[in-house]
């Protein structure tokens, strides 16, 4: 029964690996790494199937030849997360160093690979009977290796979720990778169950075993990997390939004055900073740039003839907000003004939100409640009561 379950799981992993590797749209660079992650999982599962089926008894030359791949599994997942969160397509210097653990694992197993068939079968017998072998530490190191890369993936997703709030002003639902964060927690749970199983083998007198959980672990892992493949196929590219260079048509022209050319540096003199801040406020209040529902930091920076780094620093450090909250604060104020305008009495709250530049109901409700402490409906009712009483 276990072999059948593993075989079905391996077939699903191969399917996702092939699909993700073949698709050349959206996050295709990231998906190639995820395809590698699925294919390695399928290969490692194949090793387990062969072990349980007795294949190694007749073909001892293949015993644990796939073990070095366990040190590539976490690496491919990390590279997938990295490509997905930063949109990079280039291979960074020294990235090949990530392959050293797999090479060291191969060198560790080299004596076994060169051993006689009888020695390999003796090793397999001890392995199947949960007896100590000379290579038990490798499994522990592979667990730690995967945990390290999983924690790095957590870090990348957390950093990404902060970054999108400094890049986009619209809905973040399809951009903040909340689904990947949840699946990371699932993988962490699987890792804890694996660690418990391995530690129980090494220290049976001190570490309790949980047979029900151990039986549940493969099913949990397959469920997480299936979800990962599903969401990865659905995930669109998060960041545009290039930043726009031309000024945006976002509202009326600003009053005639020389265009402020900002030097490309991380900080500005106070006088230049005040000039840029004034133009930023004018573009929001007079130009109503926030009504562009897809407004991004690069677009607004191009409109102000400055760089994304300088504009981001100004909003973060001088105004104490991220770009997302800064733009949505203007949209909330616009909604409040429209609620008081008799011309918009027949408009629904969602229509008012779209008029102000919101492109998502959930983003509108959250931003409004964070700003006023009330839902849009409650606020509108109170404003109507006040206007009637007056």
C-alpha cells in the first residue's frame, strides 16, 4: 500500500515538474527552479520506493546513489523564492557555492559506492532494520541543510511583503505571496516531523516516537507540494520588467516651474528634499495621482523626475510611511470628501472607492478602517446623521 501511495505521489511530482519546466510565460525563470525542486522530490521518492520494493537487493550498485540530491532540494526551493520575489533573471556570482554540500555528500558516500556488493547489502540490511551505520549523520545534515534554506526562504518572503508596500499602491492580494508564506509553515511542520523521526532513531530512549504522525508526514508533504505547484502555476509576474521613463498622464498639469532634476544619490540636501516633497504633495493634491489605481513607485518617481530610491527614502524617512499607505491615505480622504458631496449620494461605497483610485474592495475597507477606526458604511451613516442634524 505504501509503495502505491508513493508511486502516485511521484507521478504527481513529475507532472508538476514537467509542466512548470515547460511553461515559458509569467515567472518562467522562477518556475524552472521550482520544476527542479519537484523533480528532485520525485527522484528522492523513487529511491524510497526502490528501497521498500526490494529492488536494491538485486541491484546493490544503486544503493543511496541519489543521496547527494537531498542537499540540492532546499537550494532549488530557495532559488525559486529568490527569483519569484526579486524578479531577477541573472545568476549571481558565487551561486555555484550552493552546490558544495551536494559534492561533499558525494565524497562522503564514495567509499560506499566503491564497496563490494556484499558490503553494500550489509549496509542496506542495517539501514532497513534501523541499526547504526557510518552514514547516519548525513541524514541529519541534510535535514539541517533543508531547514537553513527554508528559513532563508522565510526571510525572502518577509522582505518581499515589506517591499511590495514600497512599490505598489493597489491591491496586494496577488503580489504579497501570502500563499507561499503559509506553505513555508507547512514545510516547517513537515521538517519537525522528519526531525522527530530521525532523532528517535538516534536516541530511542530519550526522544518519543509518534507513529500516527510519522504515517501522516508523507501525506502532508504531498498535499503541500501539490498546493505549491497549483499556486505557482496561477501566480503572475509580480514586478514589471522595466520601469516607465516618460512622465505619466495622471491628472492636471502642475503649475509652471522648472522640472526638478534630482541627482542619483541615496540622500539629498535639505533644500532639494523640501523641493521634492513640495512637488510630491502637489502631484497628489493638485494632480490627484492617487486616482491612478495601478500607481507604482517607479511611475510616480518618473512623474517627479527623480529616482525610485530617493522617492522611497523621502516617503519612508521624512513622512514615516510606506508608499502603499501614503497613496491610500489620499484615497481615503478622497472617499470621505465624496461621501459629503451630494452629487455622489446615490453612489455605492464601492463605486466611491473606485472613483478615489482603489481597485479592490478588501484594500478599500482595510485602508479606511485603519485610517478612521470605522468601516466605510459606519462612517457614511454618521456623516449623514451629522448633515441632517445641521
